[in-house]
C-alpha cells in the first residue's frame, strides 16, 4: 500500500460495496450458488474505510470477518442483495458491485425437502432470471453524479466482451478480470483491466486484491460529483 492510499481522499463520501455470492434456495436444505469468497469486495470495503469513506458493505454468504469501521448488511439471495444495495445507494456517492449475483433462481421454492423416490426420475429444475442490479442502479442513479462500478470475468476476446458489457450495463467503470490461460491484452503480467465509459483503459498488473481495490478507488475519485 503506497503513501497515496493512506490519504483520507474519500472523507465525507458514502460508498456502497457488494461482495460474496448469492445463494438461490431450492428447498429448505439446498441452493444454487457460486464459489465467490467475497475477498475482492471486502478488500474494496477495507480500502475505502482506510481512505476515510463511510462504507456500507452488502455481503452475500461470505465467511470473511466484518471489516472494522464498515456497516455490514448480510444477505442471501439476489433479490435480497438488490433490496439492500438500492436502499444503501439512495445517498451513496459510489456503488461498486463486486458480488457474484446468480443470473437465475429456481422458479419455485419447494417448502418441504425434495425427496427421491425409487423408480421415479427427478423433475428438471425450472429457472427464472434474477434482476440485473448493476444495470438498474446505472440506469436510475439515486443521485446525480453517482459513480457506478461493475466487475466481470471474461474469456476469449476479453476487451471486446468487456466493452460490450460496460455499454450494456451503463456503468462508469467495469473491472474486467481475464480468466483462462490465454493472455489477450496489455502487458504480459496484466491480470485485470479497468474499462471506463469515457474510453480509457487502465491495466492492473497481477497482484493482491488490496492493490486492485486501491486502483478502483483511484479511478472512482476523479469521477465523483
Ligand atoms: N450483476 C448484477 N446483477 C445480476 C448479474 C450481475 O448486478 N443479476 C453485476 C455483477 O455484480 C457484476 C456485473 O453485473 O458487477 C457483471 O456480472 P456478469 O455476470 O459478468 O454480467 P452478466 O450481465 O450476468 O453477463 P454474463 O451473461 O456474462 O454472466
Ligand atoms: Ca452473470
């Protein structure tokens, strides 16, 4: 962490960070989920606290310890995450969606545990779309000049996919993580690139999630109203 990061340059600001991964219940004992640990979102929250911001961390199913100094709101599903993020975003200067939000949820919740029966094949699980929280907060900014940031993991044509997603979501910044073996952009050690709606691209070299967190806030800062 450099000298810059300890400057309280986010003092007087309220920032909202979502972290972790949503779980979409199927019955009382089962859910559809993902492997997100919450590490990146928690690093973003800690970095913002260190830089003087008031921080609301909306955390979906993460095992990580609450960051000191942040208001932590725990949620389970995408619908709950949406409610909590929209509520906190009402007076926020910036919203960073680092959570892995399930794209789909089971169409119906089975109130009793689903049981198997001899000689009967299981029913397929019908799914429905979850709300797109990032697109919604980008389209309906709770405050003029509110800065909205998304995250995306992409393969293949990483930059083109990232650009298209940034435009589709309507956010200000999109942190694109390249997944898979093939490095398709920037310097050899680049692990992420931050795409901005104004066309700029900031490659972030391979390193700890704390460093990426500070880079994100460095890019949010000049865009704040
Ligand atoms: N996101 C969201 N609500 C959703 C899905 C995603 O707010 N229902 C946010 C994530 O938190 C992330 C960004 O959107 O910041 C990009 O997520 P990603 O899964 O890459 O985008 P999708 O539009 O779901 O595209 P894909 O079909 O590639 O999964
Ligand atoms: Ca998705």
